[in-house]
């Protein structure tokens, strides 16, 4: 019997899931991808676009030709409603979509499914901070288009410095609950590299503005590195890099609003401060894609399927508990919806059970603590894992055991690379295992032999190589599936 798998989203997680589904399922089964974007974007390399070292054609490509070649049905549309029980007498589940394809823009349709993967990624919530974002007073590198504008703005301040005008540059996060501190960290040092290359470093005041309690937290509660038999913390490791490059850090901060040339922020001690800028790249907080959900009778069940932030509830333990009672086992393993066994949430689209970093609140009641990162490699692993589960259920039956991939049993790397090419660049590379610390298994929460940091050209080579490898993989070139997620 033919089965249809619908994948909402074509980012790292959704695209990975779709390619593996098509590779592993017989052709009588249908794989459908729904994405509002016509192009795939290797987001980690937007950092290089944001400093003018790559253009958008190097980090994006059209999805439709890839899907046509692989036999995947593609709808350029936005998922707007989930109907996991169907409607009335027609009990087959479906998702309602609104087309963004210029030839059908605004049209709506229902797509039935047997299995659904919610890989919609984040909604860039610039609106959470007044004055934040490329339509207001700051730039962004969250999309390739945003990064192009960031590069232009950076070039403008560099030209002013060349004329003798001192400039203040701020890079970081634009809200107390942001994630992706690693990306802000990487962009900071790419900007610093470009200032040196342009010969204007002495004319620039460069500040890293973050919600982290201390440098090196990165939204994962920091790390303990083991190098040469010695232990050091990611805090000391990161602080040394900031000192070496002359970058000032403003920590424990929640941006309240951004006015032209001035950032207003609150710190964890409750103090209110301002920071002047000529250039500011501040990442936004994320929320879910704001899908609505309805049961068979038409009742709104959005709050049952999704957390208040719009991310999908899956097989995690969402019981509210204090930090000292958080456990690695709280994190999801299968990414199966808490209510519907044929619905999955992967990548940024799933709701974490809690943060990884210790939660903190100012005396004013403002939450100033990073949200947990779950982009890049973890997203790809989740996408493949859920694809394998669906393939097993289609081939062997719905009672087949699910494949598992908890972030508490998954490693990750963050390679913050500045410069491009093989000869000109440097990187701060960090590897950790597991992503979610497990203090019951490891004294420091993570495996010492698998958690380390390095600075130098080797990490830059790795990042440069990975750019081309993952573009090759995403284009589904021959033997693409041999490249790990």
C-alpha cells in the first residue's frame, strides 16, 4: 500500500530527511517537501557572506531541480494548519499550505499524509526586541540575503575608518533568550579579521554583546577541555582569545530596544545601560513557525501539540523542575509527537524540555539565559534518524521500534573560522560529547577525551572543506549519503 511522507521545511533537517527517505523507500511511496523558500541555504557559511568573502550563489542553490532529479515532489509553500485527525468523515490526516511560489502565490491547498515531519526551523523573531533587525536598526546574517546587507554595512564603516573616523562595532545577540551564540562569536572574529586585513583595526572599537553568563558558555553551559593531559575551561579558553584580539565583551545582557546608533540593554544585576554603535549585527531570538492544529471536530488543539513558543512537543520530559533536577534523560530520543505517532518534530522545530545552560533571571524578572542550540550537525542527525524510523514502519509495520538519537548521546563541533581559502585564515574549533551534559555518566558532564578546543589554521581548513562537502551532499551528488551528517 502506497504511503505519503510530507516534510515541512527544507533546511538542514528537513532536506536531509527527504533525501534519505527517497533513497531508502521504494518508488511506489511518495516523498513530498513543502518549503516557502525556493532555495537551500548552507547557513553556517552565511558568516562568510556577511564579511564579503563569499556571495549568495556559493551558499545557496535552487531546490526544485534537485527534487525533480531525485523523484521528490516539491511544493513551494508555507504550512499553516495541521489536521492530524483529518476533518469530519474524512479522517485521513492532512496539512494545509499556502503557496509562496510566484505562479500560485496566496493559493491554499490540503496535502494528505501518512507520516509528517515538522522541520520548519525557526521563525526569526526580530519583533521581540523593538528596533532589532534588517528592517529596523541592526543587520543580520540569518539568511543569505541578510548577510549580503551586513557585508555592505560593514564595508561602509571600514571606508569611514580609512578616512580617519573612529567607529564602534557591536556583534552579538539581540534578546535575553537568544540561541546561536556560537554564530555570533564566529561573526565577531570574522569582523575582527576583516578589520585587520583592511588596516583599520586601530580605528575600531569592537564589542561582543551576549546573554551568556560568562564567555565560553555558548548555550551549552560551557565545557571542560582536556589538552595534553591538562584540563581547562571553555571560559578561560575563550577569554584568552578575546584578550588576544582586543575584543570587549558585555555579558549577561538582554537587549530591551535598539534605537538608531544606540542599544538599550538590561544586565543580570538589574542595571540598565546603553551602548553606542555605528555597526551592529545582533541575532534575533527564535520561535516556532506558528502552525495551528485542529482535531477532527475542528477544535483548536495547538496548545496540546505545540509549546507556547511554537515548537512541537515530542518525546521529551516537559515536567517543570529546578536546574539541579535536570537530567540528560529529559531530552527526546525519537522526536515523535507526544500525541500522534505518525508526526515528528526535528531540528529547531522540536520543543526542548528545558535549556542546557543554568537559567537566570534579573531582579526585574527578565530572563537572561541562552536557549539551547540544535542547529547544524544535530539537526541533520535528527532528520536522518526520523527518516529511518519512517522507512522501518512503512516496510515492516507501525509497531516497529523507533530509531533513536538523543542530544544527550550526540556529539557536535563548532568551528568559528575567519578568512577564506587554504592559506589565509584561522579558526577556533570546539568539539564536545555529548551536547547535553550527562553528570550521571561524566564528572564534568562530558567525555574528556571527546571534548576539546583548538585554535589555528587546521580548524579553518576543516571548516573550508566542510562547506564544499555539505553543499555536495545537499545537492545529492553521487554517494552523497556516505558523507556523515
